C-alpha cells in the first residue's frame, strides 16, 4: 500500500497550483526568447564541426535531435504563453465587470459554464496542461534522440546504401520511428512480452533498459495520468501531431543550410524557383573579410574585401579534415617533421619551408584561369574574428589589370587507396581590382 500524503503537503501543493501561472509566464517568456535564437548557435556549431571532422550518421541524428528538442519546447511554450495572455485578458474583464461575469445558471444555481467564469476556468486548465505537455514532450524528444543514437548506426548498415539520401524515405523513416516509439511507450508492444512466459524475464530487462535510455521513467506518471483522464485517441493524436510538426519545422530549418535535407526546406512566402542553383557564379558575403561579423563562419575561404587597392590579396582558406590525407601524403614525401626538436635555426627554418611547400602543393591558386600562381608562402593562421583555423597566403596583384576578376582555388585531393590525385573546385571568389 502507498503511504498517505499529509494534509499539510496537500494544502501546500494546492497553494502552489493556484500561483503557478506567474512562474509559468516567467519561464515561458524567457525560454521562448532563448529558444528562438538557439538554432543559429546550433547551426554555427554544426558548420564548425562539419569542417573539422567526418560527419557520421550519429552527428546528423544529433543535429536533427537538437533542432527537434528546440522546436518542441518553442511550440509548447509559445502555446502556453498565448493561452496565459488570453487568460489574463479574461481576468481583467472579470475584474471590471464582476456582476455580469458571475451570472448564475437559474437551473443549476452556479455560474454559467459558457459564461465568462467558465471560459476563465477552461483557459486556466488548458494553460496549465499546455505547460505540462510541453515539458513532457521535450523529455520525449530527448529520449527519442538518445534511442536514435543507438539504432541509427544499425539501420544504416541494414538498409540499402544511400537510402537515407532519399528525402521521401528519410521522412518515412522518421514518421515510423515516432510511431514505434509511441507504441512501445504506450504499452502496445509491451503486451507481447507480458503474455508469454518464456520471454517475460528477458523482456522486463529490455523494457527497463528502454525506460531508462528513453527517459520514460522521469515522465511516466505524468503521461499515464494524462492518458487516463483524456480519451486516449485524442491525446495520442495530439502528441503525435505535435512531435511531427516539431520535426517538420526542424527539417525545414536544417534544409536551409545542409544539402542532405534541402528537399524539406520550404519557404511559403518565397516562390522563386531559381535561387539555390548549382553554379559557381556567386558573390558570397562570407568570402569577404570586411563583411563578416561575430556570428559568421567563413566555412571555405575569404579575401580581405571585394574591391582591391592593395598590392596583395590576403587569402585565407579554412582547414578542413578533407585536407588531411593529401597533407599527410605531402608531409611524408617531403620529410616534414610534425613534432620534434631541431639542432639549429637552419633546420627549423628548413622545416618551415617544407611546410609552406606542402600547403602550396595542396592548392592551385589562379586568377581568371591565367595559370597557377607560383611561389606562394603559406602560414598557419587562426582567423581573429571567426576563430577558424586555416592557411594564410598573400597573392601579388601588380600584374593584375583593373576590373572584374575571379580568384579560383583548386584543391588537389590525394586519394590513398588508388594513389591518385584529382582536382576539386574548392572556391571561386570574384573581386574588382581598382
């Protein structure tokens, strides 16, 4: 038998419930402000990691999960704040016109259910529930993320290669995943294990493990209370639709900067079809140092500005993990010493010269395809504004005539398995020589 809760505790809980709207508004308002800005920081972190490491399936799951959790909370708290704002508005009307608000139903001898007081009570109920559902949904989203980090690697190996590159398949996989998660959590699949003795004990272990990694043990009492007091099909449909909306909004935002999910990026207020074309005829603001701010990442490469008066172009190329096989090949070929002491300054300077030469072999730099710029000196550099690590060089412009030009960066990509090098256009930056 459960222990009885003291009356003093019950009174305290009731008192807190009566005043919980104040802290609800405070938390919802503060978190909406934070959550609205959070996706920009997640995007920046992902793009930074994207250049630094080979993106794995779990990294993609983590990216989608971070956006998913953010959107789940943002939707829930926005609904809560909106309902609370309407509730406060009705309280103001009730305060101003109490005699009309308190009109009684002549048959029941109580305030009319459809009257002002009835509306205030309903709004109070829905406001409190919306806050609770927002928190429970966020915990569900976190649990889904944790579980997905476990099953995605297995799914990738079991499914045909490239299956996740198909946008329709990817979305179907997510919908099926949410459906199965709900089925397990709401006791649909558990019935299978509980009714069969031979699997009962192993099933209990698996169920306990799932309850732990999905965080269900944290919110199970609240979820069970909801499903016991509301028609199940209603709460299931509401919750499934809620989470599906959150994942769609997440995919829309991610698709704006990550090509794998670009099919799920939609802009209802912009119907132009030819914006994101696969062409190099672009002038990106990230390619010019004078246009950057603290929140930007160069991502590929940049020069000092679009109008060049100086005698040299300052070119900075962000160091990507993609460069490592080629760099290691050149370092080995040129006998570059990565770490170690030197017996003289001459040895140190000679090693630095080898380093610059290896970076120079990594890229072919040209202006208007007029031939490779030879003899460039390369330096390891951390950009002072974006904090990205990379390589810096200075390209002389004495022989470059005035007018519009294109600085082309070709990456000489060494492929170890076949011992071959193929060229990739890494970036093209237009500029005007004054």
